């Protein structure tokens, strides 16, 4: 068995570096699509905000906080649902909680999963809460969908880091680490990954 983990502090620190690339990669196309004609970049941003003035005016701090908290809960539920889908024992193998060290909620699978299934579990919240709203924002011009998508794509940065770490693992089993951000690789030649496993 081999651990592939990062600390909660590292995950939060690395996550900070994701924000600017996400804003550039997804924000610039949105501005280019929905800006007023023949405007420079500064005026383009302003024109997009003005076009969404009515929507923005209806937002309150309380509503923003509520949407954020709901998104975080849904993020972990998506993780948990995917884990339950691939785990032999379904939701019996899934637990939810809050990691004080990482200052983040989590969904934890007690069963090892094959690499493909594990990676699907990692990337689904980013796809459903990040990429999908961003795509809808590009199509509709709705700035709140864009903001929601960018926020929750950024919130998935820890998952994306672990996804990248696992990219070359094709065989064996990946076991969610119970205390750290990451996983334990259990190789195929380790006779039974359900026996003598200190992480289960």
C-alpha cells in the first residue's frame, strides 16, 4: 500500500492558484460572447455587468451565503452518490463529515474503488456544479450562472489536484484516505484489499 496525499493546508494553498486560471479560461470567453460591440476589455466587463443589472440587484448577502452553503452540501452529496454507485455496499460504505484540519466538509468511501470509478467520483462535482453552469452561462448570458460555475469549479480544486495525482494509475484499487486529502493505492498483487487493511 502506498499513500498519495496532501495536507489540508496544502490543498487550500494550491486551491488559491486555481482561481486566476479559471477566471481567465472561462471568464474571457463569456465576456467576448456577451460584451457590447466595439468595446475594449474594461468597457466589455462593464457592459456585461450592466446587461445583468436586474439579476444582480435581486442578490443579497444572505442569499449569496445560502447559495454557497447549499452548493457545498450538494458538492459532497454528488461525491457520496457517485461513491455509492460504484461501491459494492452502496451508501453503507459512504460517510459524511467535516475535516477541521482542512476546514472543509467531506464525503468518504470506506471501500476501495478501481481507478476509473475513483476518478469519476472526484470529477463529478466539478462537472455538474462547475462546468455545466458555466456552459449555461455562456449560452444564456446569465452572469449568476457564470459566477456560480466559476465558484464551484474553484471549490473543486482539491478534487482536481487529487485527480491529477492519480492520472497515471491504471491498475489496483484506490482507497479514500480517512484523515488526509488523497488516497491509498492498493495493488492487485495484495491478495485481499478488504483484509488487514488499516484504513478500513
